[in-house]
C-alpha cells in the first residue's frame, strides 16, 4: 500500500452527521505553528462550498470566479461573459491544458471537475474559438478589440506565422492602439519593455517605420487594421493538430469556417470544404473524413488520418463538429436522446448559438455601446474624441459631409510607394490645427462610448480598412456618402506597403470597415426611416455633384485597376505562371497608368474636401471648382497615349499565352472565380481606355452647366479639348478592343468551337430565342457575328458553359416572318445554305431587333470572305446537309433546357451574372450597340436600398457597370457582397401605391421583383435613373433596335 504524506484525515463517525463534535486527533503541526483557517473550519469535505477557478483574460489579467463544485462549464462561461460585459460571446471560449502541448476547450454541458484536472491549481484562459473570415461580421468594437488581443497573443506564441514585414505591420498597429501616435523615444522604450514578437529586435526599424504612418489612427481603427491584415494570412485562426496520413507522412490538421484543412509544415496542401464532406468520425486514433460520392467517385471516398492518441483524435473531432455547426447551420442542433440500454458513438453536440443566430440576435436587439476598458492603452486623446456627441445608430447622407467643416478634421489618405511624393507642399496642414491633447491617457481609464468608431462622425474616422496585399490606395471615408476628406502631406495611409511586400500576402475576402454605422450591415438592423437628406441640389450645386461623380467613379476605376496590378499580379507571381516577357508587356503598360490615377484621385479628394471645408464657410469660394485639377491631369494623361495604344497587343498576347501555357490558363480560370474578379478578367484590361470616354462625358456635363463667364468654364473647356483629342485618336482602337474582349470572353464560355477569334470577325448580338424542334419550342442561346450565326444550349448542370448546337453561315442566308405559317407568336424563319430553322422571340421588340441585325449582317457579309471555323468532330465549318425539320447537330435532350425558368439570383454558377447568363435567364438579348452604350453609362456612389416588403433603408456603395448593379458595404471593399443584373428591369419613380414617402427615390422592377433606391439629392437621383435607363435593355421598351440599350 502506498504512503500518504503530509496530512492525516480523521474519519467521521455516525455522530458527526448529527452535529457531534469532531475528534481533533493527533496533531502533526510543528510547535508554535497555528492551524490554517480552512482547516479550522472543519473537514475538507465540508469546509469548501465553492470552487475558485482562475481565468487569464486576453489582456493577461487574471480573474477568479467562484462556482459550485459540480457546476457545468456553462456556469463558469456565463460568469466570464457577464463580468466582461461581452455581447458576442459565442466567438469565444475557455481553454485549458491537460497535457503540456495540448489545449482543450471547456465544454459547456459537462461538469468542470470532470474536464479539468486539479481545478484548484488550473489556469484557464479566454481565447477566440471561432474566427470568422470577415472582421465585418463582428458588430461590437469591444469584440474586435478582444480579437486584436488574440492575434497579439498568437504573434508572440508563433501561431500566426507570417513574413517579418507582415509581423512588423501588425505590431505597428498594436503599438498605435496601445501608446498612440508615433514618438520614437517612447516607441523604443515601450518595445524594450513589452514583447510582441519572438525576435522583435530584428524587426524594430520596420515596426517604427510602419508606426510613423499611422498618425491619427484611433485604437479602434488600429484594431480593425490588425484584423484586416491578419485575416488574409494563411495561418489566420489556424490551430494545428499533429497527424500523419496513410503513408506515414507527417502533416498538420486544422479546421476553419470553410472546412477541414491539411498542412504540410505551414503550407496548406488540401481543403475539404463542408459542402464536400458527408461525414466526420473517429475510431481510436484514426480520424475519418467521408466525402460525397460525386467528389471522388466510387473510390477513395473516405480519407483517414492518424493522430497521436484517442484523446487528441476525439478533441479534434469535437472542434470540427463545433466549427461546422457554428458556421454552417442556421439553428442550434437538438441534443441527442439518451439510449435506454446502450449507446453507440459520441453524443457530443455544439451547445451554443450558431453564427446565424448570433447575427439575428444582434439584429433584433440592436447595438449596445457599452464603455469598456483598454488596460494597456495609453493613447493620447484628441479634442475631437473628448467632445464628440453620442453616436447615432443611423446616419444621414449629410452628417458625414458636415464633419469636414471642423478644423480638427484629420484623416488618412492615399500614400504612394516611398519614391512618390504624397501631396503637393502647398496644401495646408490640417494636423497642425487639430488641437490634440498631449497629456497621455491613464492606462486604466475606461474609454467613453463616444470613442466607439461605429458611431463617431468625424473626418478622422475615415481611415480605410485596407488589405495588406494592396499598396495604400483606398480613399478615406467614414460615414459620408462619398464626400472627400483633406489629405495633408503629413498623413499617410495605415497600410503603405512596398511593391515587394504586396505579393507576399495571400488573396482573401475583404471585410467592411468598423467605421461604418450598423446601417451598412444586415446584422446591424439599424433603420433610416426618419432621416432626411439635407443637402438639396440647387443650380450652384450641380457642379459640386458632377465633381463628386468624378470622385466616386474614380474610386471604382482605381479598384478595377487593382484587380490587374495587385490581385492578378499576385496570383501569377505566387504560382510563377506567366512568362517574364508577358509580365513586362502587361505591367509596364498598366502600372504607370495606375500610378497616375492614384495621384489624380488624391488631388480630387483634396479639392472636394476644401470645397466643403472650413475655408468655404466664411464667404470664400476659391476652392469651389474642379476644372483646374482636371485640366492639369488631362494634360498629363495625354502623355500616356502610347500606353493606351498597346492595350490591343496586351489583350492578344495574354490570350495566346493562356493557350500555350497550361499553368497560366489554370491560374487565369481560378482567378476569374475569385470574388475580387467580379467581371471577366479581360474586361479590366479595357478599363483605362474606357475611362477616357467617361472623362469626356463628365467634362461635357461641366461645360454644359457652367456659363461662359464662369471662372471654372475656361479650364473645363480646355480640359475637354485635350481629352477629346485623346479619345479621337483611340476611338478605333477602343472599338477593336471591345470586340476582341467580347470574342475572348465568348471563347471561354462556349464549348465546341476552337477558333472563335479570327481576323475580321465582329460580334453583333447575343440573346435567347426559342427554336422549334420535334419536341416543340426549346430555349437556345444565339450568337450573331459578322460572318455566322451560332446557336447553343446550356451545358450540363453545375457548369457555366454553353454547348454549340449549330452553325449557320451568313452568306446566302434569308430571314422571313412566319407567324402565320407556324401559329407561334413572334416567330421568324432563318433559311441558311444547308439548313432552315424556325425561332421565336419573347416579345415583338426582340423579334424586330434580331431581324434587323440579321438582315444588316447578311447584307454586309455578301462581299466578305469565308472564314474557316473548326467544330470538334467535323471537317468543314458548315454542318452537313439536313432536312428542314432536322433539330440540330446533336440530339436534343430534356437536360439541355433544365433550369430554363430558374431564378438568376438563385444560381450558384461562377460568373453567373455575365451578359450571356443574364440573357439566358431573362429571355432577352444584347447587341454591340448596347455594350457600347453600357461603357458610356457607368456610375458609382452611396445609395440607400429598400426591398419591397421591408421597412428600413440600408446604406450601400453601389457600382453600375456591364448592365449590373454591384453592392458593397463601403467603397473600400475589394469585392461586392451581391449583384443585381438589370437587363429587363424598368426604372421609374415610385407611385402612391408603393407607399414611399421620401424624396429622391427611384424604383427598379422586373416582374414581381421590386427594389427602391434613395439618393442624396435630386440631381444624383436623376443621374442614376438616366444611366440605368440608357444602359439597361428592357424587352418591353419601344424604340429602334440600336437604341435599345
């Protein structure tokens, strides 16, 4: 029998339960030593009524919580959430170590003493349990603060592995959050005492360099920047579990919001998305992933990994179950009923709220701005912060505009690469007049609610939420619709990255800024019913709104350029997929244009800020003009004519390279599936030339508005002359580019055609017609070119391609009406050299469009030459002779028309909002003239959106291009949240039956789908209606075919 050292326990007799005096027994204390208080209170079994648990919080403070000895984990968790006053607590958990190298989450429904060994001595710690992919999903500033602390811990513990430059950038934002603006002596002393990185000394200079650029950034803004940088790293939120595969190779398993991840060292080698996983299970040390049969076919549908022990395997399985439930399910799963005799398998279930329930809870309950304490923060507080009014839940259009009239407005704007100057030296330094308090804030003072960024309305709250993959580009806007802010030369962007650093970070999804009101978030649920736009458009204001349109569209244009210069470049560099000569050709042409427009946007922002700024409140209006800025930059833009002229060569060489290099083609196709590439990739290569046309149209508007004697008229007129000269030079090049881009896009969408891009071939019209077959009318997609007519059917379910069904040369073709012959509405007959088909349009207008374009193309083709076209399985380009009632080149099947009447919005196909797919689902067509009109009619800006059956208005950044509305939460976002193709929609002013009692509202409707949009002014509302009306083709509208766009 083993020895028991240190204590002797007196056994209780029967009398002890009845209150009899307990025998003292033999004392083992040294002479003069007094018994402890606990021992004097009675026997150990009766002396302790509570269990004292120590919890280490994310700011490294330790709190003690008293619970009943047999309490479940939920009791302790609830106490922690209450003490922290944490609303979004479902993202967090308590973890403890049973083994030195293994952290285990505390389960809510299991007694603490059954989970934690020796709970009296254990130290639990608060940690983030679920890492959402988008920090914008975190509604509370306090939650983001805790997430930033978690990332700080991960950096120090080397969990968040990244390059030294990225680590220095993250540290600089943490430093800004804790000690405020840059002070070299203070920074060095703080970094000497506090450790952020394992090898901090070697990154010290980089940290100081980055911190110098964060001047004016509030702690909450810094927290969000930390999240924005970290979320793009491959190791964001990753917790490794050591394992090995069937071959015995050492790997690491992890779980994230998207599924189960497999790493080799720190490199991700596989991802099993939740949609592919059928079942997760474990058996002893083996972790099993069973995939759906269609993923890997009938073989190898179960993958097996070996972990270190059964406990490790079960722990990882539990984490997977919780992650799947939290991110994928709408409701919390019901607990499994206990078996009467025996049970098989684990009864473990996730017991908290899912992310959907959490979002709904915040939406119903609203946002509660509760002050909280930043224990380590010594940030200097500005006068603006101390005197800010209580933030509002919902904001009006002009609240953001009014904030710029204060001399304390300070913001962060664009910052070019170090070689470029930031701003002209003549600009006033707004920082000097900010009146900031120099005395440091006590580190343990609770921050008032007025410091919470989600509601503070001032210019300094406009720091952009930039991804680390970008150079510092984003304009700095918080709540205003799209009002610019001053961009003093002393300000620099919080993410000014060198070109070498731009490609070190992975591409990921972009979140929304914490500077935005909950109005911008569906989860926020904030309404804007009682707002009234206060900035009414007068005659003098029209020039201001045109200038704002230039600013808004320039922001969108610069984002479009980033798709090529930043995102696509990063993708091809990462995979080493593009030949060096092609890299040089593409980026040597577009990079100088990109750099120019960065500077131009900065100037427009500065001018608009001064237009609205304090200098204009005292009767001076010297800055209420934009012509001088435009004239100066149009002259500079003229120097880039040679670059614009080479875009044809760029587009051609890129297409050739994708055919020659399989790796490049793979990267190209995969990149087009990313959210940031919201249009076909080659469309972005046309943007620089198309932007010149926009400048010409906007300058024409300004010249038309100003009287000849206006002080801004001469500059606007001269700028218009310059840009008109440039566009005239490039007009033929633009037409050729647009045709080449369209043919390239169709080459990728059409299956069964080899050389669609041929010299002399021009695109004319694409659209949906119903072809008469033996089975009746079948939906087909038709493509009319200058030398042929193609018709196709939708590919098999799950693909986004169209399969060639037939090809009809235009030479010798005849088109006749045949409604009386076939008794089919809006039908006509196409007689080709070797085939005759009968087709029906959806409306009479569609029929007239097709017949007009067909007859025009047939006449033009009479003098043309034949072009060889290769169809798989055929020797000649025209199909063999068949009878007039023959169906097509291949047998028809019901599968071809599957999904014909499905909703476009419901489809999950990649690039499902391209013109081809929209025409298919909307049963309409688009011509080359329509595409040209769409190029001229593009618009960007903030709008308030309301659904037909909803009560609240949601503020969104809206971009209209390529016949489609794209919705963003802010103009800083890299990819749209949703899109709405407008082909077939009508635009109008709401009627009395709509029940809209607001000004500046327009209505979009397609059948039963109704949306309302509210602009900030009468002029802006009219512009949106005008642009949509001109660019969106409606099947029911009258007018000549070439004007129907």
